[in-house]
C-alpha cells in the first residue's frame, strides 16, 4: 500500500512475529474464570479481617503490658 494511502514508508521494520511481553494499551484483560465475591462473601471476608485485626491488636497490647516492669 502506498505511503500516501496510509501504508508504511519504505525501509520501515517489519512487525515482530512474537507477541510483546506487555499487552497493548487498548487490550482488555480476559474475562475472569471465577466469579467475583458475592455480597455475603464480601461481608464475611470483611468481618474475618476485622476480627484478625482486633486479635492482633489485643495480642500486641498484652505483649506490651507484659514487658512493662
């Protein structure tokens, strides 16, 4: 195709035969194979994380209190 019609100029490099390691900017990721969390699952996960945070804070406070003379 001529350059004036939108073709590549003479001497331009050919496109690589192997795909790039990084996706192009406009490429969308593939759809997920597994569904996202339901509202109930998300709430359960959030509650579990809050409980874990509270246990860790209590353990840290207990350790700090045990270190005090």
